[in-house]
C-alpha cells in the first residue's frame, strides 16, 4: 500500500520471526546481509542447545541398583545410592582397578556419564577400545588391558586429557606417551615421540575452572574412526586425531579408579549410543 514502509523479516537466535521497519532511504539491509525471501527457509539454521540429559536414541548401561551387565573384580566395585562406586584406602590400597561394560566391543560410539571423585590423590577415567591382555598367575590379571583413556583426577593435573593407558601391567605393547592435555587438539603419528599440536579447544585455565572438584561432572566422549573428543560439563576438553598405524579401532569400554591415599569414585547415569 502506498505510504506504508517496507517490512523485512529477520530471524532471531531463538528462531522466532520478527518484523522490523526498513531504514530511511529504502535500504532494506544496510549491513549487506541478504534477507530470506518471504516463505523461504533461512540460509543457515541455528544449532539447538546441547541437552546432556536427552537420552533419545541412547542405550542405558546401568539399572541404578545392580552391577548387572558389568564385568571385573567385583570385590572392589559396588552400587551405592544409585551409583557405581569403588573406593580404596591408604592402609589397604586396591591399585588400579577397572570395571568393564559387558556388552562387547565398541567401535564408533558416544558415551555419557556423570562422575564424582573424592580424595586428593584419586585418579579415574574411562578407557575405551581397550584390548584385554590375558590372564596370568597374578590376581585379577584377566582385567588388565591397554586402550585409549579419557583421564580425570581430583587435583586436575590429568583431567580433560586423552591418553593411551596403562603402564601398570607392564606386559604386551607399552602404551604410547602421547597426551592431549586440557585445551589441546593433537595428531598422533607413527613417530611416538612427536605428536603434533594442531590447535586449542580453549584457555586451559577457563576449562579447569569449569570442573566441579569433589562433585558431579557431566562427561561425554565421542569416538568415530580416527577422531576422539572428550567433553566435560559441555566444554570440549581435548581431541585426538589418530593417524598412527597403531590405531585401535575397536575394543572394550571400562571405568576406573586408581591413586594414592583414601580415594573414591562414583559413576551414575551411564548411557551409550553406537554410531553407524
């Protein structure tokens, strides 16, 4: 209609269309951005916020009451207040102990859980694509393995790191010494002593400040082919691109406790999504 200002349709971050008057002089968009034509979808779609507790398409790994579906040294693992728990004392240490999901080998997958660690000397983590080393005369040796690990410790010297673990059994192929520390993206090659730092996921101090020491933290691992991503509380802590011929492309998944002194780890809300 004559005399009526031209209206342009802008999409807000929320996705709700809002009508705005055109500026004087007839320039519909002084910033140069091209508005979507009426009835046409916008060129780009804003991502929706990540919902850690959205479990659509995910498989529960823990019933909240028993260790059904898990395997390992059951004398050091238990269920307590709806969580899978292991603890150790300075007077009677358990060493490094793993509890393996009994659903078989995993290749490409995502894993989510909540983790709480207690005790200044405590260390934990999630081992994945783990290769079992076999039983010897040593007690609980059938539960020793080598694999990748999303590491986590109480004092946050290892928290957020992706490594290969572990050296404790001292048999089989020794774990490689690469480490994608908190805030790092690295490429691993056949030169074990020269992993390549490709970039950063953020300021390590800011990432460290996002960790809830002594309380629950949301841990999320994405593993696909040669790419491994470690998220904690919605922050990308580290990433590994595995370009080595030593790539382990499948294996077991396990949770762990080790460390010094009086220690305790708790895991709750464990979920798995296998990827095609």
